């Protein structure tokens, strides 16, 4: 696309162009080098971080401006596959006022809105008091340590301490700006194994059936009453995702039964305390149970009231709606930045993310851009 003059960048056009990069996670397909060129054209100092291992994900970091106050925009250019061979998700399409394309909501539309915002803001206030930092990864959807985590703690040291982070993930639920995310629950995976002794069903005394042991534990963890959620937080919740025995016959007591589960936990827990609680429940259930836990991330919460107000008033000013705030939905890369600064998420409507025919109202491209512009003005010039 023609990127000059950059101040005339259109968020609709930029969103369409970003969709057309087939950046199925963790492939980049040229998306980050393309954004590198645009950001350079706007006057950012850009670093394209090449993968440590061949074929690994790329990351990008960029900065514009000087001064103490530093706003980070965080995003990802990778997307999930189309998931259906009849849908050409990487060919952007407009229909009935909607823009269709893989990643249009999650989250290439958010990135385009922010880049255009930066272009307008820099043109209008070239020496605004502060710094804009952009951190983009090509590895969020599956998410490995080579994604945004690879830029930490380097980025806050290199660019100076971060004041706040705006994540462009799709936070809106039904209409643009109806909801902003002020944190997310933590996430922990469980792999549960019950060990039995194989035998003939007619001689159960010579065997040990692992299935009742597993069921007893699953019953215990799904009915366990976790501490109530504190105020703003969604409640902790455990979901069983699979039960496997792999026994195709009815006359053998199997040797092993296993299950998978995931728990989303609120801010008063840590992955470690939750894992310990689940281990204790296993110990009191049976000595033949083992539980392996893998932490996917800690819970995080924005406690910076003025940052939340800046976000809310930007939405109100542009869209004339008062957003609800919450911590529901899946976690984001915001969890990795949250140890360094308060994090807030404002983005497109999430209703169709990861679905076939992912789409947003076309008008939301420029509406979200205006929200981000109001956010930057409130953040740098008024607060
Ligand atoms: Zn996303």
C-alpha cells in the first residue's frame, strides 16, 4: 500500500492490509517488517527482533519522543488459522457495513487504530511531553517464552520505566467501548492421573479400578468452594476439559485413568497457592492419584484509578457510552507487562474472534482510532 503521506493513513485501509498478511501463529508473513517501515516513517526508532531459533517468532519494539511519562501500546500480529477451508480469512471483505477477515478483531484492527492514532498525535503534538512505546509480538495466540516475554525485562530498562500500558485486545463485548478490561484471572492447567491395577472385571479384588478414584477427585475439585472474588474480579472457576481411559472393552479393569482441567483464579490467589490446594485435595482423596500443574499466568489487576478514568472518559467522549469494567474472558499478554506498570485493555468487539467469518463493523476502525486519540490526549496532555 502507499504509506505516504503517513498522516493520511486510513485505519480501514491499514486494517485491510494487515489482514492480508497470512500471519498464522507463530508465522509473521511479513507483517512486522511492514509495520516496522510504517513506524519508521512516523519517526519512531524501531527494532525488529529476529527470532532466536530459525522459524521462531519475531517481535518488534519502537519508541517516539522523550520525557518521563511513557505509554506502552501492546499487541500481537499473529492470528489463529481460518479453521474452515471454505473461508478465505486473509482476503478482507466488506459486506453490509462489516469488515470480515481473520484477526480483524483479534487484533489487527486494534493495531491499525493505534498506528493511525500515533500518526495523528505526532503530527498534532510533535513534542508532546512523554514517550510512546510500541511492543508487538508475532507469538501470542499459542504463546511461548519467545513472544512478548522475550522483550522483558529488557524493554522497560531500555526505554525507561513504563508509566502505563494500553493493550489493543478486543475488550468490547457487544458494541464498541461497552467494556474495558482492567485485568484478567490467572490460569493453571491440570493433568490428573489415577493409577490402577489391571484385572478381570469378575475378580475386582485382584485389581484396582482407577476410574472411581479419578471421579471422586473430579467431583471434589469441581464442587470445591474457592474464596469469593474480591469486588471487581470474576470468580475463580475450574472446568474439566477431558477424561480419558482408553479402554475399548467392558471386561477389563483398566490400569490408568486420566483427565485434563483448567482453573481460572482471581487476584487473591497465585498459581502456586492454587496448585498446592489442588495437590492437597488429591492427597486426601487417594494415594494413587497424581496431579501435574502448569501455570499459564498469574492474575493481574489495574489498581491505577486515574488510568481507568482516562480510559473511561476517552470512551465516553467519543462514543457516548459508559463502559463496564471487568476481568472476565481469556488472559492476555498484559499479564507479562503488569509487573512493570498498570495495564488497561480497550479494543474491538470480541464476539466473533477465533470464529469463521471474524468481523467488526467497518465504522469501528475509525471509531476506535478516535477513542485511542482521546486516550492519548487525556494521558499526555490533561492528566
Ligand atoms: Zn488477541
